[in-house]
C-alpha cells in the first residue's frame, strides 16, 4: 500500500507485452462419400437384392474424417460420430419398369384371351389312288382357343385372321424324290383348292438309309370356313408317323 492507503493492483503481463490469445482446437471435418461397385466391374450395372437393398458400396477418399461405418453383409451404414449432417443419395435406374411395382394378377374378367393354336400329330395315313396322293389323318396334340376345328384329314378355320402355318413329314422311302403339299380348300369344299405350301426332298436309294424330312412354314391370312389338307403327291408313300417326325400346326397371330 502507498501512504494514501490505496492498494496497488498486480500486473499480470510482462511490462511492454500484451497477453497472447489462447489457440482454439479446430473442429474436425466429418464427411463421407460412397459409390456402389458394378456387379461385373465393367458395365456399371448393379442389381439390388431381393429385398431391394443395394449393397457393394466402396468409400471414396476425402480429405476428412469419416463419420460412417459400412456393414457389407447387412448393407447398413452406422453413424460413428453424432452431429448435424447433410445427407444425399441418388440411384439411376436402368429403366422405369424396374421402379414400378408389379401389377396384381388380373381376375377372371380381365384375363387376356387365349391365342388360338392347334398342333396335330398323325393318327394314320391312307392312299388315294385316283388322285395319286397319300393323305394324312390327324389327332390333336395341343389345342387352344376355338378358332380351328379338326375333322379327320381336314382342319377348318372358324375364326378368320393371320395364321402361322407349319408342317413337316418324315419320309422312309427309297423313291428318288418325296414331298408334301398343303392345300387351302375353299369354304364348303367347293372347288379344286389352292396350294399353300410345297416341299420336295431327294431320297437315298438304299431303303435302310432312306430317311429324310421335309419342313415348310409361313404366315397366311385365312378366311372363315376355309380348310387345310396335307398330302404327299405320291400314292403308297412310306411315311414315318412318329409325333416328332410328322406334324401339322397353326397359330393365330
């Protein structure tokens, strides 16, 4: 104290020097960016799992501390450091269809109409000596819809439209050439008819080797009431009547 009784305050700083401010510890930067790895490593295409979870993420290097831990088996990111974060994500689908949920199965009233189809296999063959042909008689192996009707050797069209028509005959005959002809018959069977398809094959001369098949097919517009008949243009032709060797079919397109 001085003579006046005044207390002098003690200086906290060295004479002539100002106190230095304390250095604050910088707040660490937390950031993470992940990219999914392509399934094949090349095309950039990745398919999500059955539950829709996208897996296969790989972390991109950033000059920052990562606040996430990725569990590959579960496909889950776990936050290891709490705080306020800006979260972003983007998925680029291959097609819009992949984003749409499958539509429920339609009820009986909304089911699509069955496509008319008929696949025939041979039941037997017969010879028409007057016409010098071998005719094939058929049995249905597959039938759908009501646009076609089988009667013996003739298929009758009950629903007009564009049809895929195909036929095959497997021959077992040493005659030098064998073939098949598919005839289009007019409604009611009136008139000679028209050749719709024709096929010819050369045959080996030795009977044990004389196997050859003849296939033909095409798309045709068939009218209601028309008939189709398949025949070999040779009497007493020897045919293989197995279902996988000889057949006739129509499908409405």
